[in-house]
C-alpha cells in the first residue's frame, strides 16, 4: 500500500521543465520518423496538384508562369466530353483492364498453386522459365504475335490484348507463387484428410487465405493494362472505336495541343478511377506486397 501511494507522488513530482522536454522529444521523434514519408508524399502530390490546377484554368493561362488559376473553370471537366467521346474510350479501357485482370487470375492461381504446393518433375525448370519470361522484353515477341493475330483477322479489336492473359502471365504467376509459399501446408493437408481433392483444397482453403496476395496481383495487372499504350497502339490503332483511354488521351493531346487546360482535365478524369481504386484497396495491396517477399 505504501509503494502504491508513493508512485503517484513521484509522477506528480516531475518538474515542468522535464515534462516539457520529454513531450518535445516525443514530437521530434515523431517528426524524424515520418519526415521522409511526408517529404515523399509531398513530392508525389505536386504533379497531381499541377494537373488539377491546370485543368481549371483558362486556355490562355495554362502552361504559363502563373501556377495558380486566376479564374476557376470547373466546367472544363464537362466540356472535355464534348470534344472527345471519353465515355466510349472509358468503356474500352474498363473492358480491357477488367477482362485481362480476370484472365490473369484465372490462369495464374492454378499455376502458382502447382509451383508452390505440389511436387512434380520439371517444377523448378518451369519456374525458371516463368522468371525468364518476366525478363523477356515484349518487343522480342511482338512481330510473330502480331503476324498471328493478323492471320486470324483480329487486329483492330481488343481481343489480341485480352486473350493472352487467359493463358499465361508470368508476373502474376510469380507474385502469387511467392505469396502461396507463406501459407502453411498444414491447412491444405487437413483439408485433404477431410476428403478434399487438390482443386477443392485450393478453392476452399488456399484462395480465402490468399486474398491479400490475389488483391495485390489484381491491382498490378489492372494498373498495367489501364496505363498500357504500346499494345493498344499496335493492335487497335487502325480502329478508333476500340481505343482505350491511354491511346485516346495521346490523340486528344495532339488534336488539342494548344488547349492544355482541356488536356489536363481529360488526364485528371483518367487518373480518378485508378486513385479511387487504390484508396479502397490499399490495405489489401500493402499486405499482399508485404507477405509476398517473406519466403522464396
């Protein structure tokens, strides 16, 4: 009882100068710990702020020495739809990214499961070929693939961009395989003891436990296809009706190179869906990336 009574008296007897010093040290520690993150956040936000401010400027003020709008013209975001069929291009981009992401997951999950949880002859060789495919520049295979799609009469559409993801995507397989390795085999063995086959163990046990890794893989694939310019330019350049936003914004900039405010307004509208997607999925994305490199 005596010790308990003396403890509050000792805490209350700390001089004000000492308490102030401790509080100040904690604040300095917090600032030092987060200073790099805050600085990087500011650096990454500056281009987005520049795009937004330019998008709401008058045409004669955009891309001048004046960085702050003299007048705010939010109607630029509406007018840009009158200058180009952005909704149609948005639909093409969404179709391309959504189907390609679905195809990558459907093909990569079974392949990654086989590489991570099964033992079969040639497993290591197949994994090395998967890594080698990641290192292979797309320009190496573009000529034979383009000739193939021309012979099939599918150029000018999104089919040559979407179909390959349903068969093989090296990066998605590699990323999921690394995440699957972090999941203990005990769960799969328990499912097999209960009567599950390999497919059921993968579908009912592994996939629910691997949601963060699957979410990270899906986001990587979605962002890559959403921003892809080379593929759409190669396969859909001759057919404007199938242009995605990445190709349309380059053409829009060429048609309206003087109206930088319109170009920046279109750019801001294109970035908005990606930013919203990342905001809602950032927890799963960060968790998936964190656990992917734990075990190799």
